[in-house]
């Protein structure tokens, strides 16, 4: 059955400008496909540069993706995982992306705990913490930091990472890590466009009918939504049929 679904995803793949989109039947299949894409990128990066550094976003779909990734045979000792964004909340809080990242990946894969690099959002001086995380990225990756793969989601309002409509962070052009204003009740720490757009690969995972309009706008390169300002030439979008309902006939 998995092979049939994979063939279906390939049959429904199409390039839109410089962005490739693959459509699968459902969110579970998207998660499995995303895990395969990440695994392939990991092996390529390790072969080319000795390490694989991936940035992971929050949300329900990523946890399924990471749980599937944990079952892959990978050079785990050479893999580093950094965060795309994080809510300002205490350690272990269910609002924290880190909590689910550890549960989904670290509890099931032989990834070294010190190779998950958490955004220090529990620190009182959040501005200093953002600068410290940017320094952590430079120490892991080099200067300027170029991530091997960045996983992104897409919000119903067009946000990605914690780059949300109207936030001043959207206009940051120098800092790789920044703090947002409050969004859905919490401030966030987030990677910004400079480091996202330097990455070697962008992997979008977009599922659910509430994403239909924004996926079409992302496909069209609509820069009026935050997601539309992320580079397209290295991007692969993995979507389920519900999210892709508005783009199949365009």
C-alpha cells in the first residue's frame, strides 16, 4: 500500500515556477514522505560535508514526521537539529515545540541529546538569548550559518516559522534570530528570512483544508503573506489533498 501511495504522490508532482509541489492522499502519508526526504538529505549532507544540520518547526504534522524519521537508518551521530521557532514558555510546557521534539525524535532515535539545540526561551533576558542562539548556530554551522535543510509549516494566515503578519521581525535583514511580539498569547523566538533564505533546502509540510487558500498564494509567490518571502528555488512542498484542493486545476 505504501508503494502505491508513493507512486501516487509522484504522479501528482508538478513544478510551479521554481517551486515543486507533491500531493499525497493524507497527512500521514505526507509525514512519511517528509521523513524520507529528510533522510535522503541527511545522507547527502554527511557524504558532502560530514554533518547534517536541520532546522525543524513546530506543529502537529512535524511530530508525525519526526516520529517516522526516528525509524530511518541514519548517521545519527553526525546529525544536529536546531529549532526554527519556539514559544516563550517554561521548560517541559506543552506549548513548547522542544517538548514535542524530544518526545517524537529523541525518545525513539539514537540522536545525541546535545545535538538538539534548544532555543533558550526560558531565559529572563530574551534579547540576549536570541543573540546567544544566533552565536550557537554560528558555532555549529559556521559563518554565515548555512543550514542543510529547513522544515517549514504554513499557517491559515500565511505565517511560517513565527514570522507572522504585521510583526516587525518581518523586516529584519541582519539578525538570524529574533523575538516576535505576542502571537496567539505568547511571544516567540524565531529564525528570520536571512538564515532561512541561505539554507540549502526548504521543505514545506502543509496539511489540512484550512491551508487551502494560503497554499495557493504560496504557490503563486505572493509576497504579501510572510510565507511568500521565503526562497523558492530550493523549495519542495509536501501537501495533502485537502490543502491542495485549490491548486490542482490551476
